[in-house]
C-alpha cells in the first residue's frame, strides 16, 4: 500500500548523522510509495516527480560520501553547501506536496481532523526548512553571529525532528484510516499466523468503509441532481 511504503521511506529521513548514506534508499522507497498514490490526485503526482529528483540527489550524496571515504578527501565547500541546501529544499517540497495530497484525500473521505492536521503541517514544513537553508548559507565571521547561529541551529534541528515525527504520525494515520480505491480489488489467502490475519481483516474493514463512503457520496450527488431537475 502506498501510505505504508511512504512511511518507511520518510522514516529514514530521521537519520541526521549519516543521511548521505541513506538518502538514496529513503528517496527510492518514498518514490515507490508516492507512485502508488500518484493516480489519486495531482498533489501526489507532483510529490512523485520531486521524490525522483530527491533520488538523484541521494545518489550524488552517496557518491560524495564514497569519494571522501576512498580518497580521504574533502569536497569543495561550495559543493557541500549546494548539496545541503538542495536537500532541505527538495525534502520540504516533497513533504508539502505529500501532506497536501493527504489533506485532500482525508477531506474527501470525511476525515476532517486528519485533513486539517495535514494542512497545518504543510504550512509549517517550509518555514522550518527555510531556517535550515538559511543556516547553511555562509555567514560573515562575526563572533555574535556565530553564537546566534549555533543557538538557532540547535533549535532548528529540534524543530525539524519534531516536524518529521509529526509528519510520520500523519502518514501513519493515513495508512491506518484511509483505504485507497485500488486496494478494493485486493484478495489474499488466509495465513496460518493469527497476527497476519488480524492485519488483513483490519485492511478489509478499511476497504469496506471506503467503498460504503464512496457509495454514499454517489447517492447524495444523485439526490442533489434529482432535486435540481424537479425545481
């Protein structure tokens, strides 16, 4: 399922220390999940394209890490800054598009609280990443600015950590509560493991709820059309 795959990929972004080694993997998994969701709405299609760019950047990051490890060299400062800024910008863009897609789908299926939460996070994400991008920009060598940047940097890292966790919770909630239309046709054999059967029954319940909701929407739309014709 798209949301479940997306959750796994987005979870890897939490690797702040060695992201150069895991960004390519994270981007690839996110791309797979978003591709599964791309047929739902425009926001997910945009996120899919941006995650493909993120994958290319992740490969570049991995190449830089391998180069530095094999040749014990350091990359040009300008390249390091450019990669870091690009990473923040691409993750922010992917996240905003994904959250907008979740908000739209959640609103469609009547999950107003989830829709509102995703919408708020979509506004908060670019603010936090804009600060991170600003901190990557070289500052004049002034003692006061250096101290201020250190404090702001710590706060920004903590804020980004909290934001990623909040976004993960939102994606997981979408996974648990929203069943996408393409999942309605899925059928699976019963497993000998009770836990697996319980998970499948939960997914089946979500599919039934989604189908019932869509049917009710069609009925209401048809009812409105009939009332309009009578008037």
